[in-house]
């Protein structure tokens, strides 16, 4: 993921406050983009 789906600005990979994993964060609008887990049937 390179660009924000809300405003189109470039994303930065950082650990947001209160989290422990790096997330894609938009510096322009502040949206945090989470990667959704894939559904796997076994």
C-alpha cells in the first residue's frame, strides 16, 4: 500500500500511539490503514 484511499497522499509506515505493529499512516489526513487478514479455509 503506497497511497491513502481517502485523500491520495503518500503513506508512511510507522507504529501509531497505543499500538505495537507498524501501520500505513497518512500524514495528510491522519487515516491509519490496517491490513485485513485473509480468510483461509482448510
